[in-house]
C-alpha cells in the first residue's frame, strides 16, 4: 500500500471534521513521539482525559520504539491527519488470529469529541481487511478504569488476564505507584 496516499475516513459521521488516514513512515517518527507524549505524560496531557500523569512520570515512548513499530514485519502505525497535520495515531500488529491495538494517541485538545471512536472503528475495519483476523487485542493499565470503561462501550471485554508493568525499564515511564498491571481486553471482529 502506498504510504503517502490518504484514505477517506470511512468511519466518519457526516457532521464530523474530515480526517484522512495513512501508514506512517520513518520520516514521521519526529511527529509521532511528541504526539504520544502529549496524550499521556506531563502537564500537556492533562488537557485531555487519557493522561497517565498521575500514574507515571518520564516518557511514554521514544524514537526507537516508534521506529520499531513502523519497521517490524506485521506491525504498522496508522496516522490520522486533519488539514495536513497529524492529530492521532495507533499501532496495529498482527498476532496470529488476532490483531493488537496499541500506541493510541489523540491530541489532548481534540479528545472527547468522538474522534477516538472513529479511529478505533477504522483500525478494526483495516485489520479485518488486511489480515482477516477474528479479534482485536489491547492491554490497558488496570488503574485506568475510565479508559477501560470507554473501551468496553466500544465492544471490548475485560479478560482478567493481567501482566506486570515493566518496572525498572524507564523506556515505558517511571511509575508513581507500586500496583501497576496491564489487563488484556479483547473484541471479536465478526
């Protein structure tokens, strides 16, 4: 697929702002890193509702991590653009019969207006088309109850299957609590 060709927003409602989607290239790394950081870390993230600033300090990602998402076989980074600017992104990775959804970030000042649900619907459509997968998986920090509830409203279910937070690996942030864990959320893509 041509990474520079915008794809129409097939998940858009008529009244919504027009956005386009495209696959990220390595040239996009310098734009993606601050986008992800702004959605999750520091004071800027508090403008939106996805902030993890009360749970974690430090970084959410780095240029090497974003580049790995873009270049790893079976992994892609979907960019969302409005008026020529990148306003959101998400990672899609094939994992056998399922796809993994991660690194989801929407500019804080654009959160809460419906863009996130449009993006996740487009991501689900794309993985069904590209990989013919049966499920979408994601992991969410269990302390993020409001975010988990948002995903549940999108059809994801909690599995109770948890994995530890990578304490001591500052590439993923510096925890402010000692009880952080990830929970697997799953949605059938029938």
